[in-house]
């Protein structure tokens, strides 16, 4: 079992999350980084989660704009999910934050702050989950 599955919605998000990946490596967590769009590749995302989510102790899902990815992931697994809004678009991540905060009852997910600080806090929070 790996420690962290790190999901992003697009390869273009890879550069934005580099500080979090660096911290994951520094802490020597095992991880997989995967880019799957909840909007453009929903069937692929659902299939991947069905077949792989139980192989990880925690999932970090980072997304910008309407940020569907973290909520969909949280709705499809019992693994703890940490959502991170990326600072992109006209609203600089506010739209992503609200999307993550307003999940329906029964779809729990931890939501971090916007951008770099949120990405790093997601790794620190994952560390707390993994250590228990």
C-alpha cells in the first residue's frame, strides 16, 4: 500500500503542485501522481478510483476553477480525501474553494487553503492521517 495518491485535473497543474511533491519526497512518503480530468475524462477517473483507491492511505486532489475533481473523488471512495483549491482563473481559486467547501451531506472531505500554503498543509495533514 502506498501512502499518498496525488490527483490533479490536468498536466498543466503539475507545475503548480511542485512544492507539495517536493515536501512529499522530503518526508519520504510513497506516492503516485496522476492527472485525470473530472470533466473531460470522468469515466476514466471513476474506473481508476474503483480499481486503485484502496491501494492508498490518503488522497490529495488539487483542482482549480469549478474544482469538481476533489468532490467526485470523495464521493467515490472511503479513503480520506484532502481537497486543495489551486489559485487559477478569474477568481484566483475562490471558486474552487467554494466548490470544495460546499459538498453535500455524506461526502466528507478535508479542504485546505488556496494555493501553495494549502498544498503544503495538505501534505502535513496527510502525514497526520498516515501516522495513525
